[in-house]
C-alpha cells in the first residue's frame, strides 16, 4: 500500500528534527516543497499546493505569508497540520510549553486559520497524553477526554480579546466524543459520522480520530481482531471519508499508547517504505531522549 501526503510531510518533519535537533522552520519548509515537487501525486489537499508554489517562488524569503494568503486571507482549516504533527509531539512531549509553541509555529507554514492550528494542537496533546500513559493499565477513557477538554478550554481562548462569546468548537466536539463513548455500541457508524464527521476539515476529523482510538479500547461489532492497534485503524477506515488521514491520526494515538511492539510485522511488510519509517522512529526517539 502506497503512503500519501500525510506520511510525506510527517517524514519531512521527522527528518528535520533528527538532523537539526530543534525546530528549524526554513529546513522543514524546504523539505515540504522539495518532496512535493519530487512526487506531486501523493494526494495533497487541493489548496496546499499553492503554498508550496509561492514558497518556491519567493525562495523561502518569507515562510508565512503564502499560508496566510490561503482562502482570501482566512488561512486553511484543513487537517493537513494535524495529520503530520506526530514527530513534534514525540520530540517535545516532556515539555508541554515547547510542544505547543513548536506545533503552532510549524503548522503555520501551511495552515494559519485558528481551527487548523488548534486541530494540530489537539492532536499533539492527545499524542503526548497517550505516550505518557502506561499501556499495561486500563486506559481511563473518561479521564483522557476530560484532560483534553480542560487543555482545549485554555487554548481556545478569545484571541483578539474582543469579549465575544467564545464558541470553543473543539471543546464542543470533545464533549460529543464523550457522549458517544458513553453510548458504547449504540453509537453506530452513521451516528458517529453524523456527529463527529470524517472530512478534510480539522474540526471534523481530529476529534473523530481521538474517538476511534478510545472506542477501540474495547471490541467493536464488525471489527474482528484482538489487536487494539489494528482495531483502531480498521475502525477509523470503516467510517469512510478522509480515511488515510483519520486512520493515520488515530493510529498515531494508538502507537503512542501501545508502542511499536503491538504492530504485526506481517502487516508492516505491506506498507511502502515501512523500514525507512521504522528507522526514522528509532532515530527520532534517540534525539528526543537526549534533549
Ligand atoms: P488544504 O489546505 O487544501 O485544505 C483541504 C481543503 O479544505 C481545501 O482544499 C478546501 O476545500 C477546504 N478548506 C480549508 N480551509 C478552508 C477555508 N478557509 N475556506 C474554505 N475551504 C477551506 O489541504 P490540507 O493539507 O489541510 O489537506 C489535508 C487533507 O488533504 C488530507 O486529508 C490529505 O490526505 C489530503 N486529501 C487529499 C485527497 C485527495 O484525493 N487528493 C482527499 C482527501 C484528503
Ligand atoms: Mg493523504
Ligand atoms: Mg505510552
Ligand atoms: Mg487524507
């Protein structure tokens, strides 16, 4: 199975962190653009290509304006920031302030809309939480969601200080995740898709990925496997929509929680460049630990 844009961009970030041992936005931007022009048909979002074209045209003299100009200045709220954030979450998981700062800056290379940025932040803090838990103990699903809700409550602040009513959209979606989890098997696929979404919008895919990971802590009707890592990804794909990205984000959470031993080597063999990605994971782990 061929990997898509999600993996290409994740790889760029991992390679840069391994080589530079810190966040080097110029280096990451160059890697994004280079890999896009080498293989433009990896399934990139329809609008993000414009950012790569402008970065190349300005010779990386201005890293942020191209992303800011997307969608008439609104910036993208696509899930492209969240889908690639795993290496940053792993690298900086011991320092939450660093994690937030790195996630925000790196995401803004392509996504400047607050919904796009906050989606990447939510995915990064969820990966961190998963990583810090011990998979030998049963995961406290309710606590996991409550912790995310309380963090998003401070992150989704009224940025412009206008005193307007704050909608806190991720907080709302996470409350839906909690409700659906409490419904167990009664939350069928149609209901999950209707409430949480499976689109390329970060708001309607990041909470969905978190739900998939948490739901897969238990057996799911129709998903026949005893392996909860596999169950997470199979379930995510079964919901349809933006399957590569929601499967990838849910898999990142499950991987951070269970560790790589849970991945069946027979399945890895089916994946393009799986050895390269495994090696990157090991190298990233080395630079993370030595920080
Ligand atoms: P993006 O920035 O192009 O955003 C994705 C899409 O979201 C845009 O093309 C728009 O349709 C919509 N969008 C985002 N922001 C706005 C806005 N402010 N106003 C109106 N519409 C908006 O790319 P991205 O990097 O966020 O995209 C990530 C997703 O695209 C991933 O799922 C990835 O796998 C890829 N993707 C590609 C295909 C494909 O077949 N090429 C299909 C699904 C997803
Ligand atoms: Mg993709
Ligand atoms: Mg763990
Ligand atoms: Mg996708």
